[in-house]
C-alpha cells in the first residue's frame, strides 16, 4: 500500500517477485520452466483472491452508503470506488488479453489443458519480437503506457499519488546490475526471457495493479466508515501520578497495553475546537496561563476532549475529561543587594524560574526603572530612575507572563572626603608641618561599595587649597585634579599658619563609565601648621 504497511498477501507477492528475478538469472532447464509455471500459478491464485477481496470492499461501501440514507457526500465516495474498480478491471483485462495472445502465438497449452504447461514455455525469440519488437515498437511499450496510466488515473480519482508500476531499469531501485540498468521496461522484462517467465512477469504486474486498487478502495472505505476497524498498532505504556517524587516518598505507576488503527482518520476536538491530528492522535498543546492559584500555589485546569471516527457509516464519538495542574512559578532573584535597589545605579540581578527548566526564555520589563538585558539567560541590570521610590520588575518567558517582583529603592549613601599627606590623613586636630603635597580622596560607603563596586567610583574634580596666616590668605591654588603640589607653600609657611581646603565638586563614575556630579555642598577642612 502506498505509504502504508503491506498485508501478508502483498508481502508474499513481493517475495515471489524476488524469486522470479532470481530464476531469470539461472540457466534455462525443464526444472526451471516448471518453477516459473508454479510461480505464475501461485501469483494467479493470489490475484484472484485479491480481486475477490476488493469486490467485497466495494460492496461494503455500497451497503454502508445505502444504509446511511445515500447522503450526497457518501454517494460521491461510492462513485469514486466504482471508478477505481472500473480502471482496475480495464487494465487487468488488458493484461489478461496480452497473456492470451502470447500463449496462442507460442503454441498454446500441452494436451490443450489450460492448467497444464505451455507448449512454448522455453520460447524466447517470439516473445521478444512481440513485446520488444525489431525497432522497440512491441506490445511491451504499450503495456508500460497503460500500466502507468492506471496509477495516474487513481490519483485523479482519489487524490493519492501512486507510484508507476512499469519502470525502466534505471528507475527501478531493485535493479543493481550495471548491464541491466541500461535496459528499458520491455527489454528488462521480455528480452531473452522464456515465455513462461514472461507469464509470471505479467502476473506480477497484475498483482501490483491489485495492490494499488486495494489501497485506493481501503482509503475510500475509511472516509465513510465502511472499512473494518483493525487495531494493528499495539504499544506498552505507563501512567504515573507524577514524574517527580521526593526522596522517602512512594512512586506509583500503572503499566498497560494500548492499541490504535492505522486505517482510522479521526477528528479530534478539545473544548469544542478542532485540533491537529498526527496519525491517530490529536495534538493538544497550549501555554499554561497564570492565575487562580490556591494557597499551595497550584491551579487545577480541566479540558474536554472528543475523538470521532466513522464506524459502519456513522460517526462514533468518544469523550475524554482531562485534568492538569498549573504550578505558580517561583521567581528566584539573586543579587548582592536584593532587599532594595540603589537609585541611578546598575543593580545586577540574576532572575531565574527553576520550575520552567530548559524552557525558560526570559524577557523583562520594569516600571520606574531602565532594564538592561545581560548576555546570559536571566541576567539583567535594573537602573531605578532618580524619582522612583519603588520598582516592579515583570518577568515573562517565551512571551508569556510569569509574574512580577517589587523592590524598594534607596538613595546612594554619601561618601566621605579625606585629605592625605604622605598617604595618611592630615592631622586637623593637633596640626602638622607643612606637607610637600596633599591628595584628596573620596571614600565610598563600605556597604555600597561591596554591593555595587562599579558604581562606587568617586573623585574630586574641583577644589581650592589656601595657605592662610591669621585671616589673610598668603597663597592660593585652584585645582581640578586630586593632587596638589605644595612645595611653594612649604617655602613661605610659618608656625601658626593653616592650610584651608575647600572641596567644591565631586563626581561619581557609574557602571556605564558616565560621570555624575554628587551633591555634597561645600566641604571645608582646616590643617594647622606647627
């Protein structure tokens, strides 16, 4: 059958064809002739049975159509079945007439017994002249044309594409010999071939016709439920309460057999809507929507399935009540600062939903914050806006909403400013000798620096350093870098003088390497000189 499983009878005919090709390769002898005749008789017997079976299929289709009230749709199927039978009868008659012609031209039967051996069983030349011809114009070429026209006509009637039966050697995958591959259909089957072998070839051709006829009628019978339901696919399956069990708990499963029929073409609906059918199975696939969770985070869902088949011309529907549970996904957020997010900073989060496993394909959005997606699955940087007090992060997977997580937003803690001389803080309390240089250092809040080191980078970009005597400035430096050279101060400084430091501008470099001014007002430091 085209694209389907072969019946035992069809498998037997295929085996006979292999025997036939093997015999053709052997030396011709009386014993070989008898084997060809035996093979031909066996094929004829099998063909007669197949023809009788096809007649029963046609009658069964007609019976179901009549009992079903001769609905126009069913009558159309019956007409197609009759057309298939007509096409098949015509090509089988053509083959039978050709058989009769070859038998007559080669001398008929021994003792005029139609069940006996052919008189010209070993005749090769006469068969070749008839079937191949002196200039490739023999009856074999017309036979090829008629045979393949039959397969094409079946397609026109049923819409199913059937392979051509009569093939040249180059198109026949069963032929492997390089010498044979050069032959056309007539040469391959009838050139230098004993008459009795040609008879077996024609019987095999008729068997192929019957094979395609059986398939076509079976398909038509299936359309109106006139075919017998045979459960030819049997499987072992199991049903478990759950695929996941905790250690120390019981795992429960039921093992059983189930069967399906390759001839059935069911229609399947879920909740009243038709779904895709693959083979015998309807494929129900949806994305589980969130909501309706109970206190344990589970939401029970149900669906109603309907599987409808044609059985004895009538629709038979089987119903299924399905149930599944949607578990609320747990959003796991990992961060050094997970309780609250820092304003205007790149808060790096690792957001995972373990329940989704490998299907997790996240996307994120947020209210009151900028979202920057990271290079790895689940990594995201959240930048709360300067005015935000709270941020809500929305998590989706594959375009489906999973849930949201809310965070408080806190401001960046103020850093402290230190003046260093020789790498140590200046002594503002008891004083010190005039240093050769002073460096300004901004020290971030320790906790903030630990959580977001890329956002805790500060420097002084504008400050004044003044040597003061009494109330009068002696020398002034206006600086834009963190280091001040005070060698000129040191040359004129006297005990009792002081160094006045006024920090005017501090900037913070954020995680994107953008400078942001820090509003700390004016910072004053006085260093007494001794």
